[in-house]
C-alpha cells in the first residue's frame, strides 16, 4: 500500500452509502505530509471524496469517478476528517453521488469541501479513445528540474513535495529562479515518490498536485482554489504522468487554471479547470516573453 492509499483510507460506521439511505459517515485522517503551508492540498481532498463515492458505487459496478466538481469552503487542516457520502442515483451505466468533508473546529463542525461526482466502470465507459490532443513535447524526466524542498521559505512549507517526484520542464521552470515567463504555462513529469503506480483513484489528486500556474505569471504564494471540475478520460498506464497546466484568463482577483494529464503511453487520461484566487501586484503581471499560453488543444494529436 502506498502513501496515497493510506491517506485515502476510510472506516465506515454503517457501511458506505446506498441509494435512498441518506448520508453515510466515514472517518479518515489527513496527514501532515500532504499540506502546503498550513492547509491540506485540495487534490488530496478531492481524491478522498472520490474514494468515498467509489466505495459506495462499487457494489453497483461503478467503482471509478468519471467526472466531478468540488467547491472548497474552507482550508482543511491536518488531522481527523469525517466524510459524509450520499449516493443520489444508481443507474445502469453510471451512478451519481455527493460528499461533504467535515472537520471539527473550535466552534463546532466545519465543512471543508463538497464534491459531486458521476461514477462508472472506466475500462468499459472510456474505451476506445476516439479523439484527444497529444502530449506536449518535453525533455525526458532526467533532464528536467526536480521540485524539492530546497530550504527556501516557499518550498520548505510544501510538505507535499516529499510525497511526489516532480520534474519540471526547464522551459517552464523560470519562476524558480525568479524569472517567470509571464505566459502562464507549467509542464512537469509526475509520479509518486514511493513508487505507487498511477490509477483512476490518483487522477483527482494529479490534476491539482503541482505549484500554481500563477507562479509563471509572476505571482508567488497565495492562490486558493474556489472550485475545480475534472474529468477522467482513461485508465492510466504504469509510469510517469505528464501534466501540463496553463492560465490565459485573469480577471480582478481571480484566474482560471486548466490542467491536462497524459500517461506514459501518451494518452490523455484527465482534464480539469479551476477558478482560483490571485493577488495581482500593483505593477501588474509579468509580460509574456514569447507570446500567450499554449493550449494542448492547439496542438495536433499524436
């Protein structure tokens, strides 16, 4: 069992949710190894919510999340968490459910995130792949920049980096040297540091496991996700995941960040879009050095 599987472990007082049974409550623990600063990574919260619904819908033959939407209500802290899962509908090919993630606060229960999802059987529902953009061209992992806790104040606060092996494409790693490109692009190879192979359960985490694209816009630090919607598009093969993120819209104190994930065979296996907060400095964003953000959809498949 890998570290991510331990983080997604749940115990149920009365078994997972069933249709018409109202909410079933599971108990889990959000470990300190999954925090960024003082808050637990949102990708872990989404993967935990997806796991709860997967366990509920698995009996109906729908063990995999196919699409989900999450609203983040408050910053989750390391410690116990209760997962309130409700199976709303059990159909022939898909099931639908919702989850509330709740922690005890000083004044009582505090809801951290709410996730709704559609579940099915990924190997059946998502085969064959008829059309999808191909992965971006990147140097091999050994020629990319490792993302580690290097002693800098920002990196040191990201305990999550110890759980992952991240290799950032040098063309998008300028932010780490104080030279963001301003294009709003980030590309990286990703795998679990403990060798755990990717699967469908990992994908809600994978779309939100990197540093914010806002870093490449010249805005480091605060970038909280308000809402994220994602889709699982295939069951990933073993090996590295290739993650490409871009942000080409900034409006006031918000920006839109898109993420695409390809497996080691070059298949697009997940996609997401989120609305996140941004603190644009008085001098504005860094001007793009060589044009606007590139989108995977602008490139031919292959």
